[in-house]
C-alpha cells in the first residue's frame, strides 16, 4: 500500500488575495484538509478509527506564487513517528514544480478521554 495521498485543486477566486495570488492562509487550510482526507481513507485499517489528529506544529515554505485558474497537485504522506508526534509532509506542485513545502507535527488523541495516544514507532509499517 502506498501511504501517499494526492489530489488536484483548481485555484478559484475564493483562493486569491489582494495581491492576485493564492493567499498564504489558504495553503494552511489545504494542509489541514488534505491531511484529514488522507486519514479518513486510512483510519479504518487501524485500531485508531475513533481517534482524531490534532495539529501541534506547522512549518511552511512558500517557493513560488500560484494564480487564478492554475491547477495545484497536492501530495501528502506521513513520515517516521517521533514518539507521540507524527510528522507529515504536504507538498504543493504547479506545472510539476514544487511551489509550497509544508512539514507538520500531529498528535493522535482519544476523543472520549481527550488524552494523547502514543503510537508504536512501527505503526505505519502495518500498511505494507
């Protein structure tokens, strides 16, 4: 199983800011959205189906501007866990060029107890 998730987004007026390019805040929204979509596809294959991810830390680098009607390809994948933290990459491409690069740290928590869950360091290997 491939742990990469990919989707395409067409840039519309609602994504554009006063500088006529995709608003930086929009990328943060897409990072959260694509991570949630990816988890929704995977969670039923885990013992964590009723748990939820919470964003703990977020770093983003804007490399190039994207404009109205551009098509963005968004790719995301989890990286090797760091204790209770689960790193995730989200990359945005336009015309096959990396335009935004995001690294995030997430924590998994039990929605009933509201406590953080510590994942086994090899939990992602169960997908292969």
